[in-house]
């Protein structure tokens, strides 16, 4: 157990826990975008910034999702300095992605100024990399990646082409904090629009519902060594 | 594409998946760039994902995904070289080669590139050709240096 001061209150944190994890457990609201409990944190969106000091030392800003608690630590999650920097981060993100309802809501909640000081880029993605981590760590498909770096950074399939290893599971669609990855599904195909990946669907042999892409079945068989019959009917008819 | 050279490089690393970067570097030494087929061979033989190879190959500026010339002319654009006239040297090289930065001459002899410091600031402005340093270079000396790397007339 590690005892820490969180906004002046004493809390018992578990060793190895991050500041964000403790705060969330204690009901302190720290905004996040690129964080998801199922994947390792990378601290790329920077909105979960907090201020901390150890043993009364100098106060530093850090991303709470990546910083593991240490003894004699005092953390401020909503100090003036934290709020100021969080506003700047959100202002920059909004300048990059001006039309996201999720970002607009977060900006409003954090009193971000409405007249942007930065050039507006009209992008739809904040390049947080959460979709990449989920595809790698949770799904295991490793289909998408962050390409290049710095101002040229993009997200997508290998060599900036449509990802051949994408199984069309839609996990990236689900986790994207700004909802910029869209999925279009018909009775015949499923398309992940952002990756330009279109896959024919498999229909349930019992009820006829198109329940998963054929390619996903192929990959599941390869990964899990499942019998082919298992994927002939949809999960609802399998019972 | 003949994979003999690529396979030999891959075998040299005994399946060590942390050696992908080193493998790509070795491949670039052979081809002067990273051919897509060679990278796909690495994916296949090493059992890594396409994304792993691609993210490394696109992240590092030292890798080229486009075919490059036989000779790589790298103009240092670091601060020290910059203030000592590196932009003029680059202009002169581009003019003599008839290509822009990041481009390859039509005969496939030279590729012009820039780099943001080679760590030899005392020698600025500096041009590196195939890893050979040409320091304190003046625009008037550019043609002389490049001639050293041109194929002698009459030789294939």
C-alpha cells in the first residue's frame, strides 16, 4: 500500500497503480481521451495532466494515466496550473479536430475559450493511437499502426495502405474517443471506412443474419484452432 | 525478386524478433532502399506483423522506401552548417544534378538528401557522399567533389 495525498485528502493506493487509476477509484473525475483500461497507457492525448510533488519538492506536470504512484506523493488534479494546461491541450486538439462533438463537449466542460488561437486543421483524428493499441493488445490482429512521425504522423494500415490483416471486428470503431472510425454494414459486406477495408459477410446457416466477416472466421480458426462448424451459425443460434 | 541476399541477412539474426531494425538496415545496405518485396519477406520469415515492419521503416528517416541512386549525396542542414551556407551548397548541388532534394537523377547515379546534423559541426558546411565526409565545402568545390563519384567516361 502506498499512502498519497490526492487534492489534499489522504488515500491508500495499491503499489503499481497509476494516479489516474487511484483517482477514478476514488471518484475524482480526470478527463481522458486515449486511455482505456484494457490496454497499456501511452499518455499521448495529454488531457489527463495532473500536478504532483514528492516530499514537498518542486511541482511537476505529468500525465496521470502513465504515472505510477509513489510514497509521500501529493497530487493536484484540478489546480489552476493543471486546468490552464489542460485547456491549452484541449484548445490544440480542437484546432486539429474542430467538428468532433466529443471534443466540443469536453472543451465546454473545461471552459476552453471559444475563439481558437491556433490554425484550424479540419482533421477528424487526434492521433492518440488507442485504435492501434486495441488492435494489437486486445484483438491481436496488429492490422493498423502509426505511420511516420512528428507532423507527418498518420494512422492506418502498413505503408499507409488498406490493412490486409484487418478482420473487420470494429474494435477500433468502438474505442475511438472522437468517433472518427466509421463502420458501414449491409447484408453482404462490412466496411471500416477509415481503413478502406471492405469484407464480405458470413451469414448464419440457421437464421440468415450476416454475423461476421468471412475473413474474421479464417483468422479465428488460425488463432484459436476452432472447429469449422463453430462459425457456421451466429452466436444467438449457437445456444 | 531474388531473395537470396535478404534470406542470408535474416538467417544471420537467428530469428531474433528484436533485430527487425538491424535486418532492415542490412537490407538497405544491399539495395540502397527498402524494397517492398524484401520487407514482406522479413514479415513472412520472422513471423512479425506487417505493421511492425512498416512502422519502423516509416518512422526512421534513415530508411528510404523509394529506390535511390548509386551514390547518396547528403547535405547537412544542421544549425552550424546552415549559418555557414548549407542552403547555398544544397542549391548548387540541386542545380548541377537537375533534381530537387529527395530526388534521384534520371541516370540513377545520384540521390540528393538533407539531414539535420551529422555531428561534425566544426567542418560545416558539410556534404556527405556515400558516408564520406567533405567538410568546409564551398559552392565552387561542389562539382569537383561530385566528379569523384561520377563513373569515369566509357565505363559501364
